[in-house]
C-alpha cells in the first residue's frame, strides 16, 4: 500500500519510494537522508498534525506537514 508521510498514523512504518517536489526543498529532504529505500517510523504528531517527528537512519527528524506530503512511502518495512 502506498501512502504519503503526512497520511501516516502514529507508530506506522514505511519505506521511501520517492521524494517529490523540486529545487531546494527536494534537495534539502534528500540531504537529510530521506532517500528511496530508507525506512521511516512516525514517532510523534503535534495536536494539529504539524509538525511531525520521524525516526530515520537512527535519528529523529522533525518535518512540516507540507514537507511530509512530498514523501511517498510503501507501508510496512523495517523499523
């Protein structure tokens, strides 16, 4: 099942399929380690859903909902 990161519920995991967007924002996400094949675990969500905190490559990363919407994942995968 394919989902965008901003649609994840707490505790869900997935593997990055693609990072959408253009220019500096896409480059920034890739530079932070959000690359295809990488596992992501959704740790926390703010009360209104923005920002969210994920675990990726062994560290915690906080993203805005607009940034999370650009990340397409395959559900499941490793933690």
